[in-house]
């Protein structure tokens, strides 16, 4: 049984951390108006209340000036600012759990209705809400209680969740319980002075209050693979950022390496001078580093509910030491038993690209390592071996066209990965 079967959320500072976008757009508007930028403590006060009210209260603007400020703010917010936003951790899982248990969910926000819907849609949250209320673009001083009333269902036990005193007062004006999200932008004393029914310092605590018995966070193991120079390290950074924006706790790591013992092994493996390392030694060193990395870093992080993004994993051994160096696949599987037994990735992003093109890019970027210095025939074999693995396990591999702009590659990889994660209940 849920304590509330209708939960109405504020957006900024409650579901998403929009600090960055709001701060940059406010500064943009003030600069265009030739006004001084207030100190950071004051700019933080812009988060939550209607923007025009903040311009009047903190920058001494008149009503007309505040309207002009709002227009300028939108000039930057509409094309870029709205995406400079981050879903708080556990919010997606909480909404999912509440919905699954039959709750009615709504948003009542001071942010314009249209923008709020777009933000919720972009972050994959819109599907959880029965209704979204926000002011239209002309309604600069929307009253919170009015917004809540627009989405308040009859005959349900409802709670208003918000991070500033205005959210709590709005809920009270509507005669419903309130929950203060103290992790948001409100000043604690002001929010608590409004006497919320409940208060949560973290989203984790909020989950316990709104959905007792909710499932623990579920993690995932995601690997990134592709020929040398396919751009996967750049993509790993961009994807880690995007996943964090979507509310995931991300752990980025790489092979060979990822923990002190394995990083030591990496130095031996990738040393530029070719010390005559034989293929078997190379394969065993990769496997040794991997066993340590899996047990020390990957498995513990996944069981804590994190998304592990690992730049290369055992597929690279099958491809480089197997397909390209010609060692037996059976033996590679044998020496990598921990990885095959416990470390099957939930998804493998395969950044697909012709090896000639990828290598040309790689060589123009920086000094190649020992393996990258191997000849063209070697790299052609790695490409063929990746293609073979992909054909063998099309359900695990998410193939991404890596031969396009980095931004497009990130979008394509992220869309596929996000679908895979949500399908698996990784929220
Ligand atoms: P990087 O390109 O991700 O920095 O990887 C370093 C090199 O190590 C790259 O050329 C691929 C190679 N490698 C293997 O040969 N076998 C393996 O098992 C792994 C993880 C990497």
C-alpha cells in the first residue's frame, strides 16, 4: 500500500537539477541588458520561483524590464538551456515504481507548460505522468496553488512534492499533504518554516517515504568495442555525461587497466618498444588484468546499482589475440573464464567503422601504442573478427555507425543504450 495514491511533483529542483541551464540563461539575459551579474548565492535564488519575480526582487527590475529579461532568457533557453539539465538519481526508478503500484502522477511547475513537457519527454519521463501543469508563456507570475489545482484529482490521497517554500504553501492552500525536497534549491529554514508534512534530504529518502519497499537500484555492465581509432574513448566520455544527465550513477573504466594492478599490466602490454612479446604472453596478460578488474571494480559497482561503462573487454581479446594474432578461440575463452562466467555485458556498443579510415584518424591524433603499430593486414583482421562476433551475438551487440560526426554517434549510441537499459529495468 502506498502512503499517497496521487503524487504531484514540482519540476526544477525536485525532479531535475536545472541549475546550470538556468544560471547560464539568466547571466545571458542580464549581460544583454547591460546589468551586473549578481553573486552566485543570489543567482541560486532564481531557481524555483517565476523568473520575472526573481528579476524584480533580486535585480530591482520594473515589470516591463522583467518581461524583457524573460524574453532574453528564452532566447538562450529554447535552443540550448533546457538540455543543460540533470535528472536526480533514483527519480526515474521512483516514478516507475509508483506508476507500477497504481499511483496517479502529475507535475505542477512554474516553468512554462510547453517547455516542461519537452524536458520530460527528452529525459524519457513524460510517460509516467497523467498530467502536467505549467503557466503559458504570457503568464509570468503563475500561482503555485492554481497550478496544483489544475492537476489535482478528486477522491485520492494526494501529496505535493517540491523544493521551495512556495511549493509547500501551494500544497497547503489546496488542502493536501506536502513533502519538502531539501536536496533542491530552497533555503532549508524557509522551506521548513512553511511546515511541510514530510521532508527528505535525499532522493533515496524520498523513495522510502513515497514508496516504502521499493526495489534497490539495478546496475548494468556496458562495454564499448571497435577497431583502433573508431572513436570509442571520446564516446565513452560523452555517454557517461549523458547517462548522468538521465539520472544514472556511472562508473567509467577501461581495459587493459581500470585498477592499480591492471594498470601496471597495461604498461607492459602497451609499451611502445616491441620487446618481442609472444602472442600467448600478450593474451595471458590481458586475461590477468581483466580478472582483477572484473572482481575489484566491475562486479562491485554493478551490484551497487551503477552503470559500468568499460572501454574494451573480453571481446577485444577474442578479436586481437584470437582473430588477429591467430590464437585459438577456445584457449582464449579458457584463460578468460571469470569474464565469461560472471562478466557477460548487458550491452556491448560496437562502434562500427572501416579499419583504414579509423586508423588514419588514430594516427593523426597521437603516437600509436605497440598494438596499434601492427600492420594493415592485422587491423583488417580485427575488423573482420569484430564483424564475426557481431553476427554471432546480434542481441548483445548494439551496432553504432561510428563514421559520422561525434555528436551524431553519441545520439545514436545513447538512444540504443537507453532503450536497452529501460527494457532490462535499469532505471
Ligand atoms: P585502446 O585502443 O582501447 O586504448 O586499447 C589498447 C589496445 O589494446 C588496442 O590496440 C586493443 C588492444 N587490446 C587487445 O589486444 N586485447 C584486449 O583484450 C584488450 C582489452 C585490448
